[in-house]
């Protein structure tokens, strides 16, 4: 008799990566990142180090944190930083838990202003049980989507977004111990009241109780998915996505010309019509982020996943993840077509996270590099594959050619490569 196959271990979501933009220090069973809040502190004020910790095992794990206060300011003056935390802080993490510790410090009025400060936290991992099992993969886990967060818990998550997180280590990690360093800036002192009496604390963000059974979700979502997927066509989705592309890029500080917006929209449409799974580059086929988000929305908010709510679904729910997926696929297409490497998978993911952040939070503003790489350029490749009723692909390419001429004042030593690739792709498209 054949032995039953053991069920595959779950792959919990990468909550830490979603908050930090993928920045992390991998230390044994934990993933760690640190940031200073606020990132620019007026001399004489209290500030705090936030340490986000993610347990990747199905067992309890302790993280022992030791705050390392800067010895001196950048002028060499001693005793300009201090803390009431004189002993290491022990954090008990439950299986799969993600949370953050805040460790307060104070900088005196005498500290010299500057932007080259760093504060460090030594992290030691202590296992509580034997024979642990990994429940997050080596990259950090499955994608985590902000739509998953219960609205009542959003106030806990929102203040963590947009901080300058670091996963940089001081020296080389040794076994179960490493030191992570976070940068900050000291500003000139101002007259202010007494500083708040901040105390060290730990806030849990996510535990295994929050893990959703994907099989159950898929079964629950199936009726709504079956109804909406046939509607995600170029003819139904092009205009809503075109308007969203134009509006979002304008709000992010980079107004697109018509030809540019059309190319980006065609790339998004191509990803929609490809469905799931998708092969990004040379990797294994994967479920794209937008499809996962649609599946989860169909399970949790089925009233939104209906044809008469298509525009709202596209622009408010799927758009950020569709941008991320189109960016990954766009880079892989460009690498094949132009025989250029644009960086490692991790570098590309960080780059695309910055684009998504810019489109959602409008900071930092977008520029030619983040609009064209890979979106507009890959859209040129997609142009002939995604044609609309009555459209002549060459006329659409001519629209982009006109937009490129209007961008001449943005041509410099850093953007020259983008202009060269664009011109090459335009010429190829006009000959096809």
C-alpha cells in the first residue's frame, strides 16, 4: 500500500518585505530590518529605532535585542546620545509571527547636525524548540497584499510605510548573532517642551492566526472569478486603465504624453490577457500578484468583483499589483529583445516597489527612467500584440516617436541609454 504523501508546508506571506520594500537582514530563523523614526531628528529630541522581526519557522523563537548607542557625534563629542534601555530586550516570537520593537534614544542639544549618523542594534536568535520547520521560503515568503489587512488594524501598519529601512549588517553575521545598522540625520536644535518618556515596546503585526487557507479562498472565490475573468479583455479594460495610467503618473509628478500612456496601458493589458500562471524571465511559472489579489478580493469582497464594478476593480484594487507584474515581465522582455541585463531579481523588485510607492504616495516623484524602464519600452514590444479595433499599430508607434522628441531636454548621460533603446525598438516596430 502506498504511503500517503505528507502535505506541503505552508508559505506564509512576507509581511516584513511588504513594509520594508524587500530590505532585510537574514539571520538564522529570522528576517530583520531597522529604521529610525523620525529619520531626521532635531537635537535635543527623543527618537526611536524600529526593528521589524519576522519569524520564518513554525516554532517559538526569541530575539534578543541590544541597542548600541552612538559613542559620539560626527564632531567626536562624547555623550551626545543616550538611552534608558540599559539591558538587552527579549522579544518572544510565536510561530510565523511578524512584529516590530521600538527602542527609544535621545540626542542632546549639543550634538553636531549632520546626515551621516547610524545607530545599531545587535540581534541574537534563541530557539525554544527542536526540529523546526520552515514556513516561509528563503526569499521571505509569499506576496503580502495591503488589501489583506483588516481596516481596524490599518492604523498599526500605516505609520510603518515609507521609513528608510535598512538590512545592512555591521560586520559579518556569526551563526545566530548579527548587528543591523540604520541611518539617520541630526538637525539643529529647536526650542521645545519636555521630550516624551518613550519606553521599549513590541507590537505584533501578523501571526499564524492571520494565515488564510489559499485552497479554501480559491474555492470561495471561484464563482466570482468565473464571472469576471472573461470580462478582463483589451476592449473592456483599455480605456479605464489608460485613464488610471495618465492620472497616476501625473499625480506622481511625471505627466505622460499620449503615446507613452498608450504603451504602458498596452503592457498592462497584455499581462491581464496572459492570465495565470506567468513565466517571468527564466524562472518557474508563477501566479502574478494581480491574479492573487483578484482571487482574494473575490473571496472577501465578492460584491466588488462584478462586471458592473469593473473600472473600480481595475483602478482601485488591481492597478498597483498589475504595475508590479507588468514591470517584472517588461524587464524580462527587454532583456530578451535588447540583450541587456537590468539587474538581479532583487534589484528589480526593489526598483518596482519604489515605482509603486511613487504612484501610491507620490513620493519620490517619478522621472523618465522610472516611466520608460521598463514600462514604455516594453510597451513598444507589446504594441503589435495588443491592437484595438480600428487601430493601426504604426500610427500608435508614431505617437510615441513624437513624445520622444518632446523629451529631448531630458536626454543626458544617464538617460541616453533609454533614448537609444527606445529608438531601436521604434525602428524595429515600424519595419514589422
